[in-house]
C-alpha cells in the first residue's frame, strides 16, 4: 500500500486539503443498510464440485511457506528497481511456471551483432525468443529535490523581488513541480478569494476569470468561519462541505483505504481549470503557526526504526500523468504560503490578504482579480535518473472459443519500502500477503480440471508504494486489451486479523441504528474482511454466494463504475472503467514499519481470503455474459 508522506511539508499540505473536504452526508442509516453491508457466515458449507480441486490447492501451510520467503531478508524489502525486488519477481515467475500459468510479459529483443543471430561460430539461427513473465518499463527517479520561490512585484514602476525557501518560508505539496521535478516555472498571479462557486447561494468567485497557466492565490475553507449568519454557516450542506466537524484525521486513519466516502476537494476542482500552480493561505491563523509546524522536531520513537535516507520519488518515464497524480491529488504544484508572502504578492493593490478576506466577508461579494504587476517563479533542482520497473504477468486461457478473448485480471502489488540503512522493511502484510493471494488463485485455477470460459490474467505490480506505477503502466500499455478486460480483483494487506478495538471503531457508524446491535455483536474480529466492489457489476452478489463456502465476516461497500478511492491498484483499473472487487483485512500499527513481518500474519486468514477470491474470479470469468 502506498507510502504515507515522510516530509513535514507534505503533511501540512495534506492537512490543508482535508479542511476543504466534504464528509459523507448525514443520512440516517436504516437496519436494511446494515444488513446490506454485512455478510456474516460462521459455518461454511461444502462447495460445489467444480470448485473443490482449486479450493484444495489453497492451504494455510503452502501460503505461509510462500509468504515467509517473499517477506524474508533476502528480498531486502522488495523496493522497486532493486535487486531484492528482482529476486522476488524471479521467484513469482518460477511459481507461475510450476503451476502451469503461461507467461504474458514482454518478448525479449534479439540483439543482432556483427556475427548475426547464429553467433560467432555460424550455424543455424537461434529460435525466436519466447514471451517472458516480465513486463518491463522505465521509471524516472528524482532525489535531493530543493525548491525556492521568487516573488516579483511592480508597484508604480518600482520593481521588488524576494526569494523564499521551501521548508523554511513555506511548504510545497504534490504536483509536477511540487513533487520534485526539476525546472523553473514563472507565471502571473490571480487572486480568487476562496475559489468557490456555489450557484445555490449565487456565489461565484471564478466568474470571468481565466486561470489557465497562472498562479492561483486563494484562501482555504470558505467565508464566515466565525459568522453564524454567513450562508456558509446557515446552510448545513455548505457548512459540512467547507467546515467539516470532528477529528477528520483520526477518522481517515481508521477507514481502510478504498472505504472512505467520495469527498469534495476544493484544490482538485480548481486544478481542473488549468492553473500553473495553486498557492493556499490559511483562512484563519498566524504565520507563527506555519513556522511552528515547519520547525517542529520529529520525536524519536525507540520502537520504530530511525533512518535518515533521503526519499526517492519515482514516476513512469514518459507518462504525463493525465492531469492527476497520487491519491487523486491534482498534478499541479500546490503551495502553502504564509501571509507575509501573500501580502507581498498583493502589495501593488495596497491591500493585505486579511484586508481582502475582510472585504469579501463584509460585502458578501467576491473580490477576485488578476494581480497587476505580480509574478511568481518556482525553481526546483534535483538529481534525476532512470530505474528499471518490472511487473510479473501470467495467464490461463479461457475454455470458451469466443469468451476466451475477454479477460479478468487478478492483481496485487509486489513492492514494499525496501532497505533503509541497516533496517529492512519486509512488508509481509503490505503486500507480500496480497502477492501470495494472487499466486494462490493462479495455483487454484491451474488445478481446476475445467477452466473458466474467460482468460484469467495474474499480475504482481511494481511501484504501488510510489503511486500505483505498475498497474497504471499496465492499463496504459496492456498485455491484453483493456476494452476486453471485464473485471479486476485486487488484494492488498490480507493477512492480519482485526482485534476487538479496531472492529469496534469500524462498526461505530452502526451504533445508533435500531436493531443493528444484534447483527454487529455477531461479527468475529479474527475473520473480518472489508470488501469494496463496483456496484451493478455482479461482484457483490458473488461475495455473498461464495462466502457460504468459506465462512468469513464481510463488510461490503459499493462504488459507482469508474470510482475507485483509496491507495491501491484497483484505482488504476477504475480509472479506465473496469469493474473491480478489492479485499483488505486489518490495518495495524506495523503498517510501513520494520515490524511488518511474516510471523505476525495469519496463514488461515490469508488462505480463506484467497479461497473466496478464487471462487469469485472463477464464477465471474465463467458467466455466460
């Protein structure tokens, strides 16, 4: 699963964006909603005969044997582009070959030297090379990134410039420049107030403005934060949208990736209008608060590894990003500016950022404008190189002469954080477990005497921790046509059981629903699995059917076609409108720590999740239409 940001500057920008996110609408849940979300089976039935051979091929013993090796120190944490990852890739390819899964990767390029294909001794040409299990591609690496901003203002012919340093005077976030790519960007500045367009209250701060190619300066949140008469306070929907209540950060951490509600993000909406960069100033607060955050010293935790390795950022070489970056964040530079910097940009207007804020809130009218004479330059320096990326891909051909030309993909990411100084992040749960789950399904389908009608593709992705790079590369460069790909199953972190405290937090939303307590008290923490699926795809119905033969306790959430929130590879397939089902077990304190080791995983849980995935994929690939 994708890395959480390590640098303080990214944390600040992430918090800024959270302030503009909309929590789920407070619709009162009913008992039928809870019944729809839960699938509880405490005693499994005997499975139909056509699944038995595959089910018997998946055992907890074999599962743990694979996981123990995948998460061993020999792999050195399987960081993308490293020898440890390549060893893991070769191991997975050898297992696929052993199981009888055909290779679905690249065909090696034959190098023709001066001796020709026959070699220096002449003779018959070599046979054409066979397809491999590896889909290889180039990754661009960026490290040692340094950024600065130069503000230039022309006030009545007097030109003033000043340089500000990232991490000292301001914080930089995601995007092409903010993410660390080297280069220089210079653009004029436009002030858009709060950057809000709400037709319901006839409020439009963007009317008549052209943001394309400009630096956008805006305030976070919305007007009237402390004014109970403000329409952004009196309208409950707007209040929840721009001033979400409650401990947002804590709630987001409790929600498993992919199970949070779709959220409004003001920065994302502005990014769609094509600005060169977005500079955000806190609605309330002081510059001293910003400097306090920037100067905060990270406390040493003796129970966690202490490393100082600089972060290496990877991206698919030649991929423009399509306008969006990691975690749905805009692929546009985002900056968190102090009031001092904003005031300098506004100097030619004779007003400060707080003057503009007061004007908007007292008049109840937008104050948006192009800031004459103001320019902002972002300069980024970094070391750039190329890294070798590898997906591991195999397939089992479908049994139907026509439907075999349609495909169901089973995937999970294979990479983890790697070795940092003397510490190895083994990544047993994240995501050695998901990779083993994919291999389990491959073994089970191969063991089935009668194969499903459609072709099943098995994929282990690289670069997920850096932004879903492997799966994203695949959907843009598929080994099998995406328009013939009818479904995708994703595994990520499927080996750690819930404990009672984590389970209690997960079902807290049902506490006030009449009659729900009788249901939730039946949930068994060690066997809980969260499942996200595309609605109307058939995946949800299959979960309920196949769970009868496995005996898990499922918490199910559906998403519309094309929506795949959360930091895992199902989002890449959702982006090209491929229906998905995504499984995850418990999130623990070992997440992204050196303590994520195989001895803490449950082979029984991992085997059961592999079994329900096997039957789901088999049935989905075997349906007539």
